[in-house]
């Protein structure tokens, strides 16, 4: 048999309070839980998180792994140059076939 009176009181509807408002209820050993941040006002969960670029580290990462910035600009220019080089050679061949 478990010992009596050794467990804390369980509150199945404990109130979670943020900025003076009840934001949700949950089970806890405390009747009220006061928090500063919860998922409803945290920038990560609300989609308002901003990445602080310290000394260009984000740009350097993006360039290194080809996710944007200068790497995309050079990648886009190379296929365009190849396409321009092949098109003029194809046109004289078409003219010879038509004539």
C-alpha cells in the first residue's frame, strides 16, 4: 500500500497566467502558474521571429551552402550564357534546311 499524505495536492484545472490573463489551464501541483512567455506570445510560435545577422554570418552560411545571395546569382547566369551560345548556332542550320 502506498504511504498516505506524502504526495502533493493535484489541481487538474490549474490556471496558467501571462500578463494578468488566463491563457490556458493544465494539471499541476500549484493552483496558479504565472509565466512571462508562452506559445501564444513567443516570437518563434507566432511567426514574428527575426534572425539577427551578426557580422554577416547568415549571408556567409547562405553563400556557403548555396541557399541564396551570391551563389544563386552566379548559378543563374551560367545557364543563360549556355543557352545564348547554342541558339545562334541552331538558326543557320534551320535556314539551310528551309532553303
